[in-house]
């Protein structure tokens, strides 16, 4: 999606040259044969979506200086690049004083025009973003600060203008991240209460047991911990505007009190003996379908109809992609200034990728993506590589995505020590060379029944003595019994000659092994 550039020049040859040049630079040129025609384009809703003007100074009927004066009279604050065949210092100074952003001499080269356009758009975006931030901080943000090139957003702004001229309760609907609070502040800034308090409350962020106290206030001693009187948000907004964000999250008790406040202009602080009169303008917002909540019994129907008098729906970013270039420029200008980086523009390829994405997180997601791209940028232009997370989800740009994180490596499982399996037939033994145990001890007897424990124990001792070559200390250690216990069991087995024999006596060991084998 390209930025629209208005070319005002009476020379048809120059218009054709600039048209071809701008298209090559991937801008969207709009051609005007003179000053009057150019002003007619800018008088259209939202200035015809124009982002910059390239203006010829020498024209019949209306020259460039008169055109700049008419822009100031109309309050149109667009960057203007003037061009003329006369490049004298006096002409440059006069044009700059008249409001021009930059100056080029005919015939201008494509590189010079690209730099001039990039700088002009970057400066205008930064100036506009600083102005919006200042006005928001001062409580003076107006609907004119939310200009849009999208027809759907323009309809929303027209509704907001009508709402601002009235005291009617407004319900702003829209997905998370579309800018509902910004819209509420702009409505307030364009209304009669612009100089009075603006109190914003996120209903979804208040603990359920504190909603009434925070919204309606409480008296000292009304409950445990109430050590002093608290007026509440409704009293703080007295005479001004109360903005209740995520109003669908209000619990049932608070909905009843809110309904009374809207109907009677009175609130009941917790622990108060009498109601308190309040005068406020209510603007609420939600990202949920309140009507569905009413049908589900989670929201009061009478309160819904009190809030839904003048609904305004803010469209998601995917439905107003005409605003994407301007939003990107604004965010780049702001974050580059905050981070101290000389980033001036986003490449045309990167802008095409951003335009192809659906932006489920809307403007907030775009803002965060641009912030990350500015931090990653190593040159004065942000490219596709600075948006790896977006590239992952846009077909054709997967090569620029972040490499997949390697799967965590599992630690090798410890190998079991060689085992002797007791079975009724030769069995597989882990850890042995051939995987079988020739000396496996049977658990079943010849009659097919389990052998008695004492018989199995005797065979186990015999096996251990044979295994460890009659070294009784090692046999006792491996069987985890004491040596005296081992000799006692050997005596019970009828191996009396084994008692007292030492592992170092080879003949005794051999005799013991033969005795065990005979038994």
C-alpha cells in the first residue's frame, strides 16, 4: 500500500516525468494541472488521503506561493516540496518561509526526489505524533487528530463528531487494540466538557470485591481497612467525562448501581447514609458482544439499553488498511526519536508485507511490531528482515522469518547394570553381550507352580557364590546382608565347610564352589 503524493504542475511534460518517477519509487501519484485543481483534491474528506505535495512555484493563475498561503488558510498541515527552474537563494528562503518543507531544482533526479520525499514524510510524521502526544497529555486531543484515509474509519469519525456535539451516552465497540480509549478522548476533546476532568477506568482490571468502592467510593469505617473516606471515580469525574473501558466485565451489583447513576444522576457510596448527586458524561467501551452477554444472563438488559443509545464501532485495522502507511510512519518517527536512531522510512517491500498481514492485534500489535523493528534496524531504512515474526505468517516471506528454536535435547537415560532375570526359561538380560542369561534362575517348578521362597533364596545364594568366585565378603555385600547372616544361611543349606573360609584361599573357594554346585 503506497503513500499518495499530490503533484501540482502546469507543465504536462513535468507531470508525466514526475508521475513515472513516483511510481518507480512506489508512491501513488495524484496529478493536478494547477493550484485550483490541487486545492480541490485537498478539500476532499481527509484531504484525499494525500501524504505529501510536490509543488511547482511558477504557474499561471495561481503560483506556488499563493498555493502555500491557501493551505495555511485552510489549516492543511502537509509537507510540501517545491520545485522550480530558478534556484536562487532568495527563492529558497521565500518558499521555506511560506511553509515549504524542502526545495528541489528542475530537472530533479530520482535519487534526490526519493531523499526529499522520505525526509519530508518522516518530519511530518514526527511532528504529527508529537502534537498528538502533547494534546493527549493536555486533555486537548480532538477528532481532527484522528484523520483517516479509510472510508469505514471516516464514517466512524463522522459519528464521533455528532456524539461530541451532544451529551448522549456513547458506547464504543471494537476489537482489542483498535484504539477505543483514544476515540473516547477525542470525543471528549471535541465536546463541551473538554476542559473538565477525564477519568478512565478499566473495569476488567478491578478486583470484584473492590469494584463498588473504587467506582462509587466509601465512607470511613464502612468496612475493614476503610481508614479514610474515598470519593470514588464518579465523584472524581463530576462535571467532566467518565470513561468505563471493558464495561462488560462489571459484576451484577455494580451494574445495578451504574443503572441508577445513569437514570437519576445519583450514586450510593459504600457506608453512606444518603446518595450523592453527580454530573458526568459517560463514555463506555467494550470488545465483547454485550447483546450476547444479555442473552447469557451475564449483563442486565435494562443497563444495556441505557448504554447502547449511541453505539460507535471502531473498525479493525484489517478493514482500514488505507491507514497503514501513515500509522507506520508515525510509529517509526516516534520510536526512532525515543531510541535515538536515524531511521527515516520503511522499504516498499516491507510495507507490502505489512499490508498482506491480517493484524489480529490491530493497531496495538502494529505499534509493537514497529517498535521492535526500529530497535533491530541497522540502517536508516527498515526492511523485511526487521519484521521476522510477521514474515513467519505471510506467504512468500518465510525466508525472512526467525529460525525455529531447536527442540530441547533430552538427557541420555542411565543404562541399567547387568541383571540376572529369574524366569522359568532362559530370558533376555539387559547389559549382557548376547542379551541372554544362561544361568537364569527358574521361578516355576516342574509341576508348573511357583517355587517356595526358601528354595529360590538358596539358589540365589549359590548363584552369587559362583558368580563372585567364593569371595564371601563380596557375596554378602552384593546380596546386602551381613557376613554372619550369609554364613548362617550357608549352614542351613548344609554347606558347613564354608564357614570361616576366606576369599584369598583359592583351594577353599574352589571347594566351596564345588560344594555349592553339588547342592
